[in-house]
């Protein structure tokens, strides 16, 4: 046999092309991964596919690179001060790839609060400082002569096709073997099925976990002291109390948490559009910020906000404290972290609230 290993090695581009490709793919993995956290509508399915394809390509090029440097890694005299960082980088990238593939295929981990997806995100974020440290010690510019235009283009096209095929094969495998990922949505989130009977876990407060994005954990809201303020670009700023919120509207809607689970529930409450109409939205208004008692908040385009529900009930039960009593936002098509709990203010504005990106991370601290 004329060594398949040697033939495989010839598939790889020049060393610097491999290295810069790894950098580019790491950036693409980070970008698609972060964007995917905010993607909840089926139109975004391509983003999740792209994240998977980038992962497969990273794995292939990482393998090519490790093969190239294996000799140096085995020789202690070839180590320098920066080598440990490089090894750690490769290790964490490999762990991010393994946990990502494991999640996609349906693996589960026995960490009761953390899902394998959470672990994947943690490793993925850890790659960032490691790559920066690795790059600062090992930076080599890409030269024109490293690139073999036509062949490298073919290589990349092949890599993308192989990536798509691998991701599709993985999905098919998860379904064929009926793993925990068999019923996953395009977001990778799995139906909650803690009792393991193969059907989703029923209705109401007990059917799905109380979840915080980071650390939001307010004391129970006192219904007598609480009010919902509606202000900003409205004709009449108003305050509603719990007595003003009889459940008039209802939606069956899917809550998809970025920890990797989803649940379909019947929600009832007051249509945000009705609340806005009562206050009289001014012509120049474009965005609506929904804010929690903790400062946690998110902003939505006016038209979308109108369709959202300020829910007081789930599955026919009054919301429990953990699920957002007295009022939580239900915004179908948005990821769970945007379904603000313990709402106390609705502010109508001209622009989105960019502070939301920080507020959702720090509100509980
Ligand atoms: N104020 C506030 N609202 C919040 C959160 C939070 O931490 N604080 N967590 C969000 C997240 S990450 C999700 S998935 C859903 C979970 O809703 P649940 O706790 O009712 O399951 O609420 C969202 N609303
Ligand atoms: Mo979440």
C-alpha cells in the first residue's frame, strides 16, 4: 500500500495556510456560536449548520496541524516557554469540538444543572484568550507563496462539502439510534423529558425548570407593592397593578432555552399590544424595552412587541415566583433568555436598548 497516511498528509495546504485557517475557523466558530444563542426562528437554521460545518473543518485542520507538530511536541528539547500555552490551546479546542459533537449526537452528562451544551460553550469561550496568547507568541504572517490559489480553493470546497455531509450524517445517526438529540430542534434544544417516557413533560409550573441566564434571583415580588409602569414615547404613562392583569389572551408557545431544552406551554395573560394601545404609542416610537425588577431587560421592535404576551399564567396555573410571578414576557420565536421574568416596566423608545447586552449578564450580581 502506498501509505494512506502520506496521501492524507498531501491533502493539507501549506503549514501557514493551515495555521491561519485554524485562526479564521476559530473566529467563525465563535461568531456563529454567539449569534446562534440569539437565533430562535427556523430561518436561522443555516447558522446552526454553519457552526457544525466550521467545527468539522476545525477538527480536520487541527488533526493536520497536530500531525505536523507531533515530532516537536514529543521532543522535550524542542519545547520553549510558549509551548505549554500552545498545547493548552490545542487541548481546549479539542474539548470544545468533542463536547460540541457530543451534544449534536445526543450525549448527556450527569451534571444536574449544566448541560453538555453549557460545557461546550465554556470551552468555546476559553479558546479565545488561549488563541490570543498562542498567537502573540507564534505569530507568522501569511505570505503569498504559502497560498496555492486553485488547489487551496478546491481544498476548502471539499472541506465544506465534507463538513455538511458529516453534520447531516450525525443528525441522521442521532435519529437512527434514537439518542437524546433525536427530537432536537434546529437550535439543538431537546424536548424536556425528565421522566423519560418519550413524551414532553406536561403542563404548568412544574413541567419545566426555573432558569436564570446568569444569576438573577430576586426575592418574591410583593403583589401589593408591585406595579407595571408603561412609559417612554406614549401619550399617557400608566401604572398597572396585579388587579389590572386578568388573563384575557392566550398563546401556545415554545420556550427554547440556550441551555439546550425546550418546552411547549399554554400561556395566558395580557397582550402587550393592548397595554401599549391603552397608553397610546407615539408616532416616532420604534422599539419597546421590557424590564425586570432586577434590571434584566431586552428590547423588541414595536410590531413584534405588540404580539408578545405579558403572561400571568402557564398551563392554567398562576405563574410561580420562579417562573416570573406576577408577569413574564412570552415572545414566540425568541430564545428563552429574552422572555423577561418579573416584569415591572415597559418603555417605548425610538431605538433599541444596547445596555441590554450587559444588563442580562450583570443584573443578578
Ligand atoms: N429577569 C429575568 N428573566 C429571565 C431570566 C433571568 O435570568 N432573569 N432567565 C431567562 C432564561 S435564560 C430563560 S431560558 C427563561 C426561563 O424561564 P423559566 O425560568 O420560567 O423556565 O427565562 C428568561 N427570563
Ligand atoms: Mo435560558
